[in-house]
C-alpha cells in the first residue's frame, strides 16, 4: 500500500537524493565515510502561497534540518520552506 503525505502550511516534502559513492578519480566512498545528504527533489508543497519551489525542483537544504520519514522504502524530509537554501538547476545562459 502506497502512503501519501501532504505537507501543511509553509512546509515542503523532499525526496533525499543519494550522494555519489565514487569520487571523480574513481575511488569508492564507503557508507561510513559519506556526508549526510543535502540535496533533494521536491515531491509536494504545502498550501502557503509564499512557497517559491514546485514539485520536481531539485533543492539544497542544511545537513541537519527537517523531519525524516521513510515512504515506500525511500528517505524523505519534511522541511520548512524557509529552510531551503537554493534551487539547483542548469547554469543561467
């Protein structure tokens, strides 16, 4: 059974994106040495009109923020929209 989560107010549901496990030079990084992820993809947004992101946006957030939850075996965070640091995307032309 698939569970859905709808954030309330100025909150955002973000799917945590895994960090790279291999360095650019080809070295394998074990799980114990990896940094806590800071990148994610917006899955759902609350009903506050001031939220400046949309579902599908890739975002950067602080390492130790939000409430962690697991949905269908995938890690997610519920964050305050104001906790988001940046929207990640292609460089401006």
